[in-house]
């Protein structure tokens, strides 16, 4: 549909095009077409399964937008070892913040995964300006997505373009709120299978999704697999090699002015620099912002690009500070604590067993949790003032008075760890094998 609109736009006058768009929106053609796709999805998925069952090798494409939302490390490796799966990794364009940001994110992701040994493929050629038609060049049988948002990625790599393909999704974070955007976008109703984090998340999907969550399967969260299986004994990821320094991660969210304004960044950006200076002989801090924070600051009329660059460079130049914007497995495993206001890290850091502080900017944030979110935030230390934040650093981190350790471990064992001693990625593999090969 998007491709058709772009073709028509080339050959009609601007005034006529605007009139056609108004008529298109008035008749709600997009909504009608999406409803049709959702209704037809189960039938098309059944046909796709029958087609795949006849194949000797099943091609599996993983679509990656931002490097930081990649949760498929262990699953991808399992598929590489499997005799009947052929996994492929594609760096797909993020288009919601312009061409410059798109190229930056794609090149950063591509170079990082190349460095890690992945045979990753770019989907946009910045020399020719052409996009890769994956359906023609690679013909995937299954597509795994890393992000559900239409408009974030180019339409050529959105789920509507793969309506006759088996499509899968693992949430890019363990969701802690009941927002519809996390459960009932068109994407959630079009995808073949959502591999859900916990029974609580599946229950929410049953209640919220238009298709009643019929495509939701509980497997556990693959994002935990690497954290649970990787053994880190060194601190190579930390710039300062002084072993006596405690290692703290500060991870601010990007929602400074929208939604529930969860991000504390604007109130605390200078204070964290002060903390790094004050405790330079006892502490080092890794600044690990949400990937969208920088682009939002650059577009902000008060901040702008120069001020943003200067601030990020402060972290690069601090003797006991650093800026992190890539894979965070090693960072998590070798740290001593996390300070954040980011829901996506709420449970993912807890799996390490280490203390975590959630910064509360306004009380409305505390009213947004799902049943799972309430349990997760309850085993966090919490701060509403700079004094409470400092107390956490001094008492819990530096003096190691972690009085919440036991209740945090209970939460991990009862809600996050798989009972059958099988990883979430293995559960996904077993499910795919049962659906395709049996």
C-alpha cells in the first residue's frame, strides 16, 4: 500500500495528491486494509507453515533497527548450529528522525555486529540510494522483528510487507506497564507468534489484543539468556581500571516532555557529573542513556546539537566516567549497581542479582505499572530527591548495605528464571521445531 502511494505521488500534481490523501483518510482505507490483514493473518500463516514443512532448509531473517534492542544472541547462535535453520541478520533503517540519523544508526549497528563476528547485511545503500528487497534477494521463510512500531522503520521492513510470511517477535524489553502500544498495535495482531516474557504478560495480551492474544506463547525472556550464561571475570568494558572503584550505571530514559515524563535527565544531568567528581576516588559511572535521548536533545531548542555534544563529551573525558551506547551485557555483569528511570531495564538488570535504584520524577509514574511492573519496582530502591539518590550511593553501593538482596532474589526466582532449567531461546527453538518439523 505504501509503495503504491509513492508511485502514484510521482505522477500526479501536488494539489490533486493532497485531495487524494484527504479522501483516502476520510474513507479510512488504511484502517479497513489493516483490519483485513488481521482477519486473514491466521489463514495466511497456516499456508506459510505448510509451505515451510516441504523445505529442507528454513531461512530465518532477523530485522535489527537499534543495536541496543537486540535480544536474539543465543537464539541466533542456536539456529546457526541447527542443521535445518539458516539465520540471516539485516540492519534495517530507522527513519523517524531523518536520513542523517538513519545512516548513523545503521552504520553503528552494522560495524558493531561485524566486529562481533556476525555476517550482517545492510538494507540501504547510501551510494546508490537503493533499498534491499529482502523478499526477492533472500526469500526468508521466517522473519524475527526487534521493534513493533510502524513509522520507526522503513515500510519495506515492516510486518505488513511480510503478510504471507511466518513472523515472530520478542519484546525489545520486559514490559512493566499496561500501555496499549506495548500490546495492541496492528503489529501485535498481525504477527504469527509473540514469544512472551511471563504468564502475567500473556494474561495482559489476552485482555488487550484485538485477536485475544491467540498468537502469544510464554517462553521466558531471551534477553536474560546471555546475562545468565556469560561469565564475566574482568572489567575490560570499564575505562578506569582501578579495582577499588565501585561501578555504577546511570541509564536515563528519553521521555522528558511526553507521555508520563518519566525521564529525570533534565533535572539531574549536571548532578551526575557532580557525583562523579565528588566520589572520584570511590566510584566510576557509566552514562548509558536511551538511544533516542541524544537525538531528542539535539532537536531541542534549548539544548541543540552543540550543547548535546559537549555534554556527551564530558562523559567521554571524565577520568572515572564513560559514555555507553552499544551492547550492555558486559557492562551489566561487571557493574555494582544501576540507577535508572527506564522501564525496559526494570527487570533486565534485576536478573544480575545486583541492587538497582529507580528514580521517580513524579508520582503519576507510580500509577502506570502493570501487575508485573508493581512487583518489579517493589524490589527496587527508590529515590525522589537528590539526597535519597546520594544515600543509595553511599549506603548501598559504597558501604554494601544491600538490605533488599533477599527479596530481590525471591522475585528473580519466582518471576524471571525458567523452572525447567531451559533458556528462553531454547524454548523458542523447541516451539519452532514442533510447529515446522513435527
